[in-house]
C-alpha cells in the first residue's frame, strides 16, 4: 500500500468510525488488511491535519480538518427539520421549540449533542423543549437562527 492509498483509507476510517487514538487507527487499518506501524500512522495523522473533535458521546475522536463544528450544526439543522413544528422566542433568554407528541426528548438530545455555541442547555417535555441561550445571546437571536435551520429544508 502506498502513502496515498493509506492516507485515503485513514480519511475514510475517521469519517466512518469513532477512532480516538492512533492505536485504534492502526488496528482499524490492520483489520482491513493494511500492514502499518504506529509511527507511520502518526506521520499520516500530522500530514492529513486530522483534528480531535468531541463526538456526541463526549469522547474525543479523530476527524478530517474542518469537519467538527460544521457537521454538528448540520446535525442540529437536520434534527430540527425532522422533529420541530415551531420555534418561538420567550423572555429571559429562553426559546420554545414545539414537536409532535413524543419527539421533544429526541430533538433535545440532538441539540445537546450538537454543542451549539449559543445554547447552554435544553429541557424537554413530551412535545415542548425549552432551550436556554448562553449569556450574551438573546432569545430572539437564537430563535432566528433555529428557525433558519428549520426553514432550510422547506421549498
């Protein structure tokens, strides 16, 4: 296997699997039949510019450069389009998101796992989520951003 093939395999593996260490990456490559050593993988990680990002589980994993934040925000947008029926600003830095009955918890979890920089946390009921904006972010600003996510899929 040449360097280009190996690095292509590494990029595919970190895109498809949650790999936290170089040892896990080496093992994943070996599992696919590639004969590699840790020092070569270490050099590849540096050359590829792989970064560690926080997975929804909270664990740090390898990711291709620039994938972390954008992917998490896309995931929040997809979850809002899937589950939310409305987004409304309330007082005190709170945004209220409405869902069909039974979907609020799943959406709140997706929002929490997405680690949105403007969101301090969520509280879910059966069909309603209260989202607390971080200090310095108004409910109106957060509502507009979340509504934009919700409307991205509308055509």
